[in-house]
C-alpha cells in the first residue's frame, strides 16, 4: 500500500470525515496506517488484542461481538454502571452495545499539527496527537520499513525534519533507549513548549513535599506540609506467583524512597526492533519519575484506563496528566531539554496491603 500524501489526504478529507461521522468505528484502513485523523467527537481506542461488546453495561450481560486492537469506537454516552466493577464502573455506550473502559484510551482531541520549522539542537519533546501512527525506519537500501506503532499522548524526542516517503514533511525521532531513528508525518506530533514543563510550586521547600501511595486503595497523594495538593487513582504492580529465580518481583515495593531519576520519554519493554503491535514494546512512555534501583517509578499510561486496580509489572501507572504534574512538581527539577535528570529528590512512601484500607 502506498500512503497518500498530505495534499491527497486533504483533497478527500471532506468525504472521509463524513463517512466517519456515520460509522461507529474507525478500523485500520490498510496494513500501515499513517496517522489517519478522526472527527472531534467522543472516541476510544481499543488497547489490547480484543475486548467484548455487551448488550448492557454489565460483564454478565450477553456478548454481542468483539472489537480488535486499535479500532477507534465512537462513544455515544459515558455510563457509571450500578453493576460496577466498583474500582472502575465506567462503561461506554456505542451504537451497538456497551464496552468497559478498562482497555481503552480516550482520543477525543485528536488533530493535525502545524509543521515545525526547525528542531532545537539536542532534540525537542513532542506528543502524538492522533490515535496512532505507524513509524517507519529508513534502511541502508533506501527502503522505508515499518517499525513501532506510536500512540496518542506518548512522548518522543524529535531530532530532525526530513522528507517522508510521500514527499511531505516528516519528523525524525530518536529512541532514547536503543538510539535508533525512525520517522512519522510531522502533522501527527505536537512539539511540547518549554513553559508546559515549568516547575509546579518551585518555591515550596522539597522537605515540605512528599508522596504517599496506598496499595490497598490504589491511591496517589501529594502533600505540601500537611496539605493535600493532588490525589489520583493509580495502578500498581500485580503479584506474580512462582517467579523464576532470576526474575524480578512484579509487586510494587513498599517502604520509603526518593525520586532519583526523571525521564520524559522512556522506551519500556523487551527492547526489540519490531513492527508487531502485539510485542511487549512501549516506546514513548511519558513523564517517568524513577524512585527504585530496579527501575520502578511513576509514569503516564496509554495502554489501559483501569486505574484503581493493580495492572503493572511493578511501576506506578498514572493517567498522563497526573504523571506530568508529578514530573513538574517533584524534585529533582527537570528542564524541557533534559533527556534524563538525576538527583536526590522528593520523598516517596509506598504503603502496602498490610496497613489495611486507609480510606476507612
């Protein structure tokens, strides 16, 4: 499949957008989706291999079919279901049934972006603004090969501007972990401005700032002195039984820690070069604040929306807006140009299951 250029896309956009308004889903439009746009309605991307549609907002209700990974569903209504589950009773009503929100990502504000004129030396952070876009890597043979699929609100380092395979402006991205370069259409990523990462409460002494995470409540709380300045549901690590001796525990560790390393864009996973969306590769995990020597920290999450339940391999999953706030509020202070920032920072206390339910 030869991707349409931006000019060609704009010629047919009226017909394309009209058809999307009438359709409950935006499926993949070919083997390599180059960042198709969606209308500014309530939308949700399916984030795992498949989820069920139900007749009613209840897991015991009859199943009507399945939606596969990266299908974009149009939401008619957000429903808080009496049947729950209690930790996340949020369901979405579609034209033909209901889906639970756990394995979805809301993409209501997807839009194209102006083409950047230049890139700051050393790299510029950027945020994906479409449901997903297929990154391509230029090989020595000059052929373009697919690499990772990049998702809405993931964050990446823009390192140059180039001409893409469709003749339009693309941006080159550099993976902070593998140091490989790949590219996407420039209209699919929004450069993050420096003032968006300015410190929050910079004049509050760090000794007055502290973070508590309740594992029983799956709750994050930030304090300035004794005053709560932010609270949010999180997803901590799932306990794994019968781990091999060389594997690390997947529970979130409990005790006292300090934030020590911040990384605004982190490639998590196995570290393979692959275009398989089912592979365990998560490039562009945003707003990571590490507090444990085994690489455990707080970070934004674009692969589920099931906060309030244990979901991770040990890290503290947060909504992207909460993770970015924490990244800006806590010490050490990171500048917008820092690929990583090190320092003995804000205190973190992780309270385990043995403390009981703190909300009682």
